[in-house]
């Protein structure tokens, strides 16, 4: 048997696009990685299949259609095979359209962008492990999966550098394609980095608490705060005095008059943060309060809306009037120590969840940016942290991009302070284009909607132009990782979290003591 049988022969087309002919039964997959071997130079050109079509040498127009018709008629008569195709290997074939990703120099050490053509009719073969060795140094210290060639996994670990958390990570996929699983794998990898990186993970569905709690490093590296009382969690408490009108503006949709009412009320009460929400007039007193205290400047129905939302916030279990019970400081401490901080806000409404996320994100950004500006040495010691937000399109849409909203600010300025945003969304098309272009790492899992794919294509740091069909056909857990480190969008299969746990070594202190040496005891 030939060690590496050829998969085809190259016949076209240009420097960036390769086409090769393969046997009629050659099983070729979208996204499959193949190598064109250029014998004269010893270079190995790496190709990715972007489409597969039928080809025939018959020059007669409509020949293939007629053959199919004849066979169909045979089938109908129950005489399948009466008209066999002679020499099918020569008369029919498959054509794979590929993008050239680049080439490996003859010494196998360097990978270069495509700038030349391999010799025509070069042999196309399956890649060998050494073909990907150049990628190894670019996969960073947060492993998330294995290299994927079409549907097959290659024994090569794919990941991202932890430092790239600061330049923002986007996780995009249609529902059920594996966003949450990827987030768990990423959070698990952060935990095992022993304090080098921190994550603030706001979990609206309460889906991460039990899952991340199973991680062998969770005892040391995971801290969970919950808006409900749950076992093994700290209680999430925020004080009104720490929340700001900007948090309110980020979390809720306000009309112009309602926003003006907020500022007017803030001025009127003159208390710290949103403490005034607790002392806001009762609903029965609103008309009088408006006429007497506010001089009739605000419409009553506007005041009523603000009042209704204020009551909702004040009545939340996680909101306290006493500033001493706030967990803001503790969350910051955990992040400074490089922990994964899980804030389980399940049970809160979507808007209140954003309120909590907005407040905590503002605290982190303030702390890290103050250190950067006032005490660079301290800033150097701070870990890179990222704020993880599900359904991120809620706060990153173009209509949400205002001075008051901390998330666009984080996307624009966070990198230099070592604070990143990890945005998870099913609808990248709803995220503001300019903000999306701030994201240096994209994890693109299966995305059914063409508009979503197009928007990612235009903001990705790697060329995704021919990858539409592949992205559309990705199975759960299959993805493309586009960042600045790798020279092309790297196809990967994300580890299944529970499988990854099975091979994660526990932290040294938690390892069980070695079993006593029986022989020594007998002595
Ligand atoms: N890497 C993977 N390998 C194999 N199967 C996976 C992988 N990731 C996800 N799946 C499968 O897909 C299912 C859905 O995954 P997950 O909950 O992570 O999707 P999601 O994108 O977060 O969905 P939603 O939009 O509903 O939040 C999982 O239960 C699992 O069966
Ligand atoms: Mg999910």
C-alpha cells in the first residue's frame, strides 16, 4: 500500500484558488484540508476545500444528464445496471475547488501566505501531522479543541492565547450549535492557568453553575455569586448607592422625556448613585410630588414609568440599600486574583440582568483603567480579564452605542487596560459593525442566517469570503477560529466539556496522596 495515497491532481486555477481533479468516488468534504506537493521546490501548499462539483470529460453537451435519464428509466423498469457506465474513472470525476491558505517552505519550518503557483498537475495528498507543526506556537495557552479537516479531527490542539481575551472574543452561533459548551471549555482552561487570567461570567440562565462547579480546579479557581440562595454560592448583593443612572440607561429602553426625568430626579434627590430609588415618592403621592417638588416640570405618565421601574429594582432580592453588603469589592478581588467569577442572575429579568452586568463591568473597567493610568507597576501585575456576556447583541447594537453604555466603551478602550469583552450571540448582525471590528478573535460555529455570516465576513481578522457554505453546514461543536495569531481561519472541533474534564489534571494540592507502599509497611 502507498503510505500517503494521492487524493487528486491539481489543474487550476490561480495563486489564491486551487482546483483539482479527484476520482469519481473520492469522498471530499467542505472544509477539508489537503496538501499540494510541489516536487520541484519541495514546498507543500495547504488547501482548504470550499466546494466540490461533478466533472466529465465528455464534450457532448448534456451527456451527464442523458446518462442519468437512461439509468432512471432502467430503474423504473426494474433493470438497474443494464446500461453500466464504462470506464467511470476516466469519464466522470470530481472537482474540488479550494482556497490556498499558504505554503510550507521546503525545510518545513516556515509558513508563508500564498504568492506563487504550485506546478500544474501536482499531487494532492492528505496532510501529515508535521504539516501543522508551524501552527503549534500560535495556538496559545487556552486550549479549546482539536484541528478539524472537514468532519475529521486531526490530533492537533487548537486554542487561543489568554492575552487575546483583552482584545475581545466573539462567540457566534445559531441556537444549539455549542456556544455554552465552548464557554465552559474556555472558562475551564482559564481556571487551570492558575491566576494568569480572570473571567467575569454573567449567566442569565443558571446553566454554568453546576457545570463549572464540576471542574477539578473549581474549588480554587471558581467563585460563584447568585441572585437566588443556592448551595455553595455567595449571595449576590449590590447597593443602590453604587448603581448609576448610566447603568439604568444601559439596561432599560428609555424615551427622551424619561431620560430627562431620570436626570431631574437625580438632581432633585442629590443622593449617591441610585439611593434615591428607595426614597422615591409613593405611587399615590406622585401627582403631588410632581406639582410641588418638581414644579410640574415632568409629565405624570413619564414619572409613573420611572416609578414603576424603580419599584421593581428596589424590590429585587439582590438589591440592598446598605452599601456595606455590596459584593462589588469581593468580585474585584476575585478577578484581581485571576479567578473565574460566575454571577448567576437566573431568576432576574433580562433588564435587571443587564443592570447587574453593567455595574460590575463598570467597576472592573474603572479599577483596571485607574491602575493603568496611576500605577503602571500595579497594572502590570493585574491579570488580563474578560467580561462574558450572553445575548450580547442586547447591549452592543448600533442604537445602544451611547456614552452611558459601558459595553461599547469596553469594546473600544478595554484592550489597553487588559479588560476584554467576550460576547456570545446568535445574531451578530444586530451588533454594531464598528464594535464588531474591535473583536480580534471570532469563534464561528454553525450559523444558519446569511446576513449573520456576511457581517462576520466583513469584520473578521481572517478571510472568510469562500467559507459561507462551510459555516452553514457546521455541526454542533464544529467551528472556525479567526484571530490575528494564526495565518488563516483555523477549523476546529471544540472539546465536549465533560470529556475535557476527564483528562484535566486536578490542582496539585487536590491530588490524592499516593497509596502507601505496602512493601515498606511490611518491613
Ligand atoms: N463541542 C461539541 N461536541 C459535540 N457536541 C456538542 C459540542 N458542543 C455542543 N454540542 C451539542 O450541542 C448541544 C447544545 O450545545 P450548547 O448548549 O452549548 O449550545 P448553545 O449554542 O449554547 O445553545 P443556546 O443557543 O440554546 O444557548 C449540547 O447539548 C451538545 O449535545
Ligand atoms: Mg447557550
